[in-house]
């Protein structure tokens, strides 16, 4: 049986290795307004070359692949990178790269836009800023995107947040909400923020898969697993409507200059 200490010792690169299937099936996508916003603000064109850093299974990449962009998916986790290669194999404009935010391996000034979806809080921010400046074309921009789960807008979301706080190994420490305005102002020269609504609806099996896609919750080799799932079932039974519950998100888009 793994201990909590062993779980928290896993590097950020390896955290999702045993959660890829649930990640693919149950993590939220991004609303189409993200592309519309960037097209309007940046005059983004299908001819642009884009680096998706910390691309995971390619959820954010696919929006831009459908737009016609060449996308370099930079991902250090082998399992997630291989999953993206399979999921996105129909796109000849997807280029899979084994690299990190701090060392993407991409050439100098080679991309028009550098972005990260649901990943920036894992990066060494100072080294990442230097690398984004290096690979971005002069005058280019960077975009950071998160689906930020609402925690208090429904009885379900309140109870789900309490469950995470009770059973997670390091949820409070790694929560991306720690990337605050001070952090962003240090990373960007200037930036703007735009928020869009996003949601997911699940039955109980979907809810369970969504929970287990998170790197900070125990898996079935942990003594906390069964009590956690029992409590999840109780939460679902108490808060479901017509056999489903709803996750609500604020999709936060931060767009800015790096020089």
C-alpha cells in the first residue's frame, strides 16, 4: 500500500501517469469562445504556428488544430504524450514533442503563440518565462488557460470541495488558484483576463471518473479510497437531479506579452 508521503513525493511530470484514461474521458474541454476571443484580440490566423506547452492529452491543442494551425504539443509525461499522439493522429498538423516548459527543444523564435492549458502552475515560472521568450517570435504573445472549478455555487459543488479537502494528499498546496495576480504580473509584461462559462454533466460513474482524474486523490491501492468513494456516492445521491450532477467552471484566459 502506498503512503501519503510516497504520493506527495511523485514529481509533477509523473503525477498523471496512472490517470490518463480518466483524464481523457472526464476532464472538461474548453468553450469555443476561447478561440473566438484570441482570434479577435490577437488576429490569430490558421497559418500561425503554436506551441502548446504541457499539452497533456491534447485537449487545448485540438481547438487550434481544427482551426488549421500547426501545433507543437510539448509534453514531458510519456503516458500523456502517447495518448495525445493517438487521439490526435488524424491531424497532420499536430507535432508531438518530448520536452518541458523550461526546455521545449523548439528552435529560437519559431512559433507565433505560446500557450499552456491547465499546466502553468506546474512550471518553474522564471525558467519558463525565458523559454517562452526564446521560442516565441519577436512581438508575439503567450496565453494561459484554466478551467477553474466553482466550489460554492451549488450544494453538490460545496460538498465535492469538502470531499477533496478531506481525502486529497496535497490539493491545497498544488491548487492552480495559487497563480494569483502577483504571479501573473511577474510572468507577463502586460496581460488581460477574460472569463467564459463552462460545464460538465455526469452520472455517478462519470463523477467517479472525474474525481479519479485528479492527481491528488487516492487510488484503489490506498486505504482512504473506499471511504472516499462511499462519501462520493452519498454526495451524488443527496444532490443529483434526474440522475446527474453538474460541474460548473470559469474558463479563465490570460493573454499577454512576454517582452
